[in-house]
């Protein structure tokens, strides 16, 4: 029981501390840019563990990618029509829905004794193709179609996705044992993500201090948008495959690389829009904790019955 609560605690406690320490928002500002570099590090550590022989795309992976894209685009236009006077709601939904699979999703699937190769393939496909799609989608949702803006998007995606991926491949080729060493750094990677949440929560709190006119109702609406998309992701994901990959598809679609979308929301929108991914962190980790608890409970009952 305590083991299943450790990871959620490492998410919720730093989040709470960040809200209590808004001064920490300076860590996310130039020249430090902590969130950008922590994201690069986490993606590098994830990619260096990939075994390309295990990456076998199946039709379910393309279903996941299609739904992932639609989850960003459809809610964006729906909320833009419902709230034309406040585009931030539509942007929050976009950055929540468009987010690719989390680096931690294959880890959770391994905890649930799912098919790790299938999970790693899904992670690679969604992160690569959605990053490419964002080159066109970000100018569309922000309404900025200048060449300078598009180049800025391309440069951002190259820094936080392409460069860590390419560096991981280079390190793997030059030092094959690197994969085994990085497996021992799972706690470091998770701790880095935990501290990143602290910085992001502090940034969000600072935004509210500087903009006291934002109502609690507005925040509650963003939280509602986030949980609806979260529930839909896990629910629809479970129907994208027959029983064989049911759990894996649900996890790949539901567990999001929220640090990635948070960085993009802070870069191309504002901290209020970034609340969407921040709330999503809470929702999908609540579901993960419940899944792990139910799985461990089932295993204990089965072990007890076998004796």
C-alpha cells in the first residue's frame, strides 16, 4: 500500500509546496529555464532505454495517435464556439488534449504487467508525430502564422524533443551499457519531474498573484475541462483494441506527457492556460494510483487463495 502511494505523494506534495512558495517561479525564467532543461533530460533518459527491435507499430498505435490529435482539436473548436469572449478555455483544452503519451506510461504498464514493447512503440509514435503536427497546430490555435513564429515553434520542438532523442541514439551507439545504467536512474528521473512540478506550481501561483481578477469559477471550469478530457482518454483508449491491448491503449491515451504541454502552454499562452495540464497531472495520477492499488490488492487476494 505504501509503495503505491509513494509516487502520488511525490507529485502532490511538491505541487502543494510550489503553491506555497511562488517565489520559486524565477527558476523557470531566463537564464535558468529549468522546466525546458528538465524536460530535455527526462526525454533523453527515456529515449536512451528504447530498444528499437521492440518498436513494432500496430494498427492500435495509429488509432491512439488519431484520437490523441482529435482530443486536442475537437474540444478547442467546441469551446471556442461556446466561449468566444474567452479563448483561454479553448487553449487550455487544446494543450490538455493534444499532449502525447507520458514518458512514465510504459513504466506504469510494466507495473501492471502489461506489454512493454507495445507501450514503448506507442510512446515513440505519439511523441514524434504530435511534435510534427504541432508545427502547424500551434500557429492555428494561437492565430499567429508568421514565419518567425513557425520557426520559433520548430526550434522549440527541436530543442526539447529531437535533440534529446538524437543524443540518446548517439550515446547508445557509442556506449551500449548506457541503457542499463539509466534503468537505475528511474528515481532520479521521477524526482526531477517532481521538482519540475514544484516550479510549475509556483509559476501558476505567481500568475494569480499578478492577476487577482481571475475568479474561482474560471479555475473550476478549467479543472472541469481537464477531468472530462482525462476520463474520455482513458475510457476511449480501452475501446481502441480488443482484450489483448485494452489496458495498454487506455494508458497510452490517458497518461500524458504533461511537462511537455505545460512548457508549451507557458511558452505560447499563459499560466492560466497551463492550469489545464496542471489539473490533468492530478487527475491522471489519481487514476494511476487507483489502478496500482487495485492491481496489488488483486494479486494479494490471488496469492492468499492459492495457499
